[in-house]
C-alpha cells in the first residue's frame, strides 16, 4: 500500500469552504501507481458525527470542500490509494471555526414589503449583497466574494414599508478580520452611500448602525417626523 501523503495544509477560506492541499507522492515512493487521494473530514462535536469524504484524481494536489457549518470546527485527514488498496490516513488536522461578525443595512426605496414575493426578496438580497461585495473590494483591493457572506435575512420596516433591513454574517477573509470588513461597510454608509438600481436610486440609511450584536435586534428605524 502507498505511504502517507506529506505537507498537508488546510485553510478555512470562509464559513462554508476550506481548501486542502498536499504534496503528490513521487512515483519512486508510491509502491505502485497512485490512483487517487481520499480526503476524510468530520465535524467536531460532543456527539459522534458522520464522516464525509471526497476522492480526487492522482494528479490533483488540492481540493476545495464546501457545505461546512461556519460555527463548527472540523477534523481532516488524507490517504492515497493504489491498485493494492487504500493507504494509511494522515494524522488528523483540526480546522477551527471561522470568526465572523454580524452587520445590517437599511436601504430603500423598494417595492412595498406588503407585496414582497420570494423572488422579490431574493432579488433585493442579491442586489444588496453585490453592493456589499463591491464596497469591500473598493476598500481592500482584494478578491472578496459573496461566498464570504451568509445567513442573510431581509426584514420589512413597518414604519416605512418601502424600506428593507438587510442582515447578514460576514467572515474573516485571508488576513482581514470580519470586524474590519464591517467597519469598511460602516464607513461607506456614513459617507452617504447610494447606488442606482435601474431607474431607482437606492439610498443606504446612515442613521442605522451597521454593526449588529444579534440577528434578533430590533429593527433600526428612521426618526419620526411631524408636520409643522
């Protein structure tokens, strides 16, 4: 059977994805022809969890695995296989959960929330998410992606039903902390953020605090105005 793969590296890309890389086993050390590499990963919890696995071709030395729980740590191990059978798995590598921060944006005008359908909700979420991604890219000049944003919620402001409150979770990205990302979004809003969506100018409310402690916090609302 083949030897254990070496130089294992695991990087949590964001809350839901991690990349795993290793050195290919040289032919002279393979004890046969390597047919594939098997990556085994498991959520770390008090109760025993199902082990998941993915097989990659012998020519590949890395793989990206998705569908992870952002708030969970995972164990990872790798083995190689030849026609003689599956080799020994490497020692387990622990991948910690990803640090994240909550944020919110109050924006409008949109279609009155009394008329929101699932497609309209998804459209508003997609629009605001793309605005956030572009904003972060402008600040960091980096490859920030919408996959670093998750757990999106869209709430209706009953005080002004054309206003939507978008809430989401953002994860650490490379060496950039999630709190730094939220501070960039906040700075953008405080500088009078507005974006054109078709014929409509969507304005982001600077009176609504961007950092969020809990997804269940009360909806930020504009101050009530009275006629003179």
